């Protein structure tokens, strides 16, 4: 098949937007998005006249794919690199934790434990290959190399908060990738980390991508729920929504694997094993509580909570990174958590959840005053984090599905890296290139078209 094709892209997150960016113009592209706006987990909302993501986002210096795209879009002047600080909350106190010097001063660990942990992380950052770690658990590797004290004080609470009951089974390759991203992002071991953020938030990038694909002729259909995919008699893929049914030469799905599985027809036996493979990936949900306040509650941009009785795992003080000017001098905070979708915080009434979370924040910050909060939003994300246990590499499905012309690209295929905007851009452009290369066979007059 050559020439101009009709292509549908399902999902308006950054994977779908990046694919549409590369395919529009050369082909007739229609982008379907279930929500009212584009951006996926980086989708924005307005707060005090400024734009914020529903889930906290920033860029690392090592995020080469998204930085290249920013340059192509001509918005590089809108991307700022800002000094960032980190902290750890444990045993009723906040401790700076931005680098090697802070680690050496970290009181919850003895000096020998600090030195052992620091050496283990340094050695890991210098290791260039992830495959030897794929079948080792992060928990076991940390016990052996960083020591029991470092695991009990820092790593076990972090792994539990991120992966819940699967924390002892998480692949060490995943942790290797996390350490490497941070190490490659720093100018030096002792240098202060700088993180990237856009003037106007990630809506700046989303808007530039949308403008580009529309300019190149793509049709964007928001608030459109795709409920079924079918193979037409001529070999094309039919996309069915409550409003219509349209046939395409190629279809790219960027939705989470369980949602994709529900789009596939039950009567297609050729897809049964593939649907089972899609269902083998376990996901966790996520929640963010975002609020503005006249109080400065924390100094660090990013604070990891390393005690297990807390309902959220992180405090992100957004305005510690970007400044409060865009929000009329108010301080902006995210509280975030990963959790099973059966967890009470995910299913309970919103007011009860907010009360529990703010009660916990009050215990951490004794002078916290709720009356200083001016706006507050709670967001829930059902398929937010894939659980990457040992053996995960054997569970990853490829971009090409059993149906010619039907493709999948979502963050469950991202390994050993965690999901993130840079990898969404990278994978969206990679699958677009694959779609350009591949020839789909259609039963049209008995020949390829």
C-alpha cells in the first residue's frame, strides 16, 4: 500500500498527538479523543488564570525526544530550565534530599548506611546495561547492595507507595532506568538539578501539537467514545462510535490495554490470545489533589513521603519550581498517590477523601491552615501505572496487532523506563514510522493496495 491513506488515531495523549504530528499532511488523519480536551495525563485545567496539568509534570535534561519536538514546533523559547529541590519526609520532619551532600547529612540513616547507599546508587548510575537487571527484583538488589537500613528507611516505603502489594516483585531494570534518567539529567554529581517546564504549562506543548496537526489537515474529534473496532470485508478497520462508523486503512490505538481489549469484537477468535496478552498487564490507578493556598507549606519542589501510614506518597510544591507570579502570588501544591482502583480513597465520596488527605497534611505541617486554601481539585486516573514485575519483558506486546493495519502504542510497552511524556513522544513517533513502512494487505480485487 502506498500513497495517501486514511488513518485513525485513538487517544489524544502525547503518544497519539506525536503520531498524528508525523502522519498528518502525508495522510488523511482523524484523531479520536474520549475526553473534552487533548493531552492525556498532561491535560490541563485553569487555576487562578494560570494553566496546570491534572497530574504533575516536568522534563529532565535527558528527555531528548520531547526536546527535539519542542525545537521542531518552534516553542523552545517557552521551555524554561529551572533549579529544583527535593526533600524526604520521615519521622515527623522534612529533610533536604537533592544530592550527595544531603544524603551524607540524612539523620535517619547512620553514616555507614549513608555511605553504603550513596556508593550503591553511584555504581548503579555508572552501569550502562539494563538487561542483566530485568529478572532481579529491586527489593532484593537494594537489600544486597544498599543495605537493610536503607531499604527499611527509604526504599521499602517508596516501593510500597508506588506499587502496593507488588513492591517486592518489581524488576530492578525499572529502578535502574529511574536512576539513569536522573543521573543523565544532571550536569555533574554535585550540581543542582534543573527541570524543564513551559511558560503556560504543558498546555503550551499540547496546543502547539494540536495547531500543527490541524494545520496539516488532521480532523480532531474530542468527546468521542470509540466503542468497537471491526474488520471490514475489504480488509480495512472500522471505527464505531455512538455517532457513526468509519473505515480506515490503518488504525493506531494509544489507549490503555484494558480499554483497547474492550474495543475488540468478542466473536473474533483470531484475537482471543492477543486479548489475553493485553489483559496480563496489571495497572494501578492514581489520584491527585491540587490546591492553591496563601501559605507556603514546604520549601522543596518535590517531597517524597517515606512513612507507610500516609495516604499520599508525594507533595509537589509547584510554585517552588515555577514561581507564584502566574497564579497571582498563590502557592500551588499537588498531593499524589498510586493505588488499586478498589482502594477506599479511589472509590469513596470526594469530600471524605479530601478530608483524610488534608488531615494527614496537617499532621505533617503543624501550622497548616485549611482556611488559607482558595481552590481545590481532585482528579482520578484509572489506568495510571503499569506494574513492572520480573518477567515483564515477556508480557510486552508489540506495536503490530494480529489484524493487518491495526497498531497499539501505549505506556505498558515502555520498559525499562517508566511512563512519561518523553517516552510517549518517542513511542508515538516510532509507531508512526512503522506505519509508514509497513504495507497492509487488503482484499480489494485480490491485490495489495
